[in-house]
């Protein structure tokens, strides 16, 4: 009986095992696909142009200065566009520059209005400045308000750079340089016993006139010079004979002044008529245009200026710039044309370095500039002032000659000046 029971149990177990079959293999675990980062959003269509805008005094008291600035901007833009434009990494394309220029008629109020129009209608990413320190003082504030990088030359006013502006840059010599450089150059070029140590300062009653006049007076004794006359005059003063006669009576041997072109012409003519010939004259602004020689003739010789550039400088691109200018105007590039050209070079290089048309990125790239332009090497200080050469230029025989620095000079420094009646 027991044997039959065991057999039955064994058969039942076998039947159960057979009916169950082999243990099924579990399905493979599903692994979710690896997440791939989405491709960066496209920058959008490539812009037709990079918008630059400028307000320049083509008429009015600074018209002669603006006439030198405008071609510099235009030639630089044309040269960059001829090479395809500026490469912008954001779009992986070269984009041409479109430059809009307005004439502000040497009126700061109109210049402010023009910059606002350029911002609202042209959507500019870079402002290019005009000419004249009071003009820049007005327009730089608009660049700051609109947060648009601003590159300007043809102004030496230092105070504007002390306003905490973040978007203002100027590859151009400033008052502190001009105030000390004149005495350093005289001491380097003239033997001690022959220097014009008695100085007259004719100070224009404008922000820049007051600034530079004060710096000249401050620096003179440090270099062994005595200010014997320090006179003020308002712009467009017609009769300047009073201060001229004071300088003559005081035995002043050097004149330091910075009149606008109409005032400078009147001043020098009256000096000639009154028979006062300083041995050395630094007259910033007024003699910077070729019309000086056309108006003054030989009377205008010997006067010196600090215009920030000269067509004889030995830097890349200068010869090509001169060739273009001479083909159009029949003479080498004017004194402010080179610095204007350099502004566009700097802006274009900054856009390429930034890789975008974002204004703040361009601003930061301008601040980091370290390049050689047609005005030579350029870097910027934190306040936007440029570290650039400050060449001394002198009118000689109706031509503008560079007499300092010596390694760039196109002619010897002429000193002392011949009396007006002997020219």
C-alpha cells in the first residue's frame, strides 16, 4: 500500500513540473535613451549692416575741424567693407558697416538731438564723435544714457573723462599731456640759455580753455618757465589787442593758447599788426586746417599745434590713407583724418573680438583694445582716455611738418620764430 502511495505522489509531482514548463526568462530592463542637449538657438538672420552713427560739425565754428574728421570715418568704413565687412562670430558671417552722418552745425543742442535720432531710428551699436570739446561734453552724456559705445577725437578736454562715464573712449591726447609735453619738448629741443622762459597764456573762457590754461600755469614753473601774462577772452571776441599789448610789454617770449579757427586767425593777424612776435607759439585748434596757410600766408608760419596725428607718421595703413585722400583732395590726409580713421579701426576690431553686436560686449572689447592703428599703438585707461602719441606739428613755408617725436619727424624744429615783418 505504501509503495503504491509513493508512486502516485511521484507521478503527481512529475505531472505538475511538466505542466509548469521551464522558468521564463525575465524581459530585458528598458534603459531610457540618453538625453541630448538641444542645439543652441540660431542668432537669427544675418543683419544687412552694422549700424554706426556720427554727429559732426560740418558747418559753424567747428566746420573746418569737422571737414577733416568726416573723411576719416568714411574712408575707414569703405576700406573695411571692401574686405567684406566685420566678421561677427554670432552670425558666422562678415557684415558690412553702414554709417549715418548728421551735420550738427557746431551746436551742442543739435548734436544731442542727432545722437538721439541715431539711437531711436538707426539702432546704432557704435557712436562716432564730432569735433570740439564742448560738443563732445554734450554728446558723451547721451552715449552714456543710451549705453552705446562712443569713440571720439578732436577734443582734449580731460574733465569729461572724470564724470564716471562707462561708454566714452578717446584715442586722442588730453590736456594733462598737452600741458606738460610742450615744456618737455622745449627743454629737449632748445639749449637752456636760449629757451623762451617768459610765457603768456591767452585762455579762452570755455571748459577746455580754463582747464588747459590752468594746467599750463601749473606746469610752467615745474619746468623752469614763468607765466608773465595770463589773460582770458570770450569766444568770438573781435578785439584782442589789449592782451596782446600786455604780453608784448611783459616781454613774453612764448604764447600758449587754444582758440577756435576764427578767433585764432584774428589773434595772429592782430599780433602781426601790433608787432609782437613770440619766439615760440603753441596755438591749438585754429591752425589745424589747411585754410590757415591759405588765409595767413607766410604770417602763419612757425606756429605749432598738438593735433594728435600727422600724415607723415610711419604706421601701417598711413600710406594707403594718404593715397586715397590725395586722390580726392589733392593733398595728404589732414591732421584729424587719421585719428578719425583709427576710431573706426578700433570699433571694428572690438566687434570682431566681442563676436556679437551686443553693445555692452562691444564696449568691453573697446576697453581691452591693444592694437596698432594709423595713429600708432592704442590702449585705453579705465577712464576712457587713450594712451597714444602726442606729436608736435609746425607750420613751415606753408606746410605742416612734424617736428616731434624725433623718430617720426618730417622736418627740423624751427626756433626762434622770425619777426612777422621779416617773413
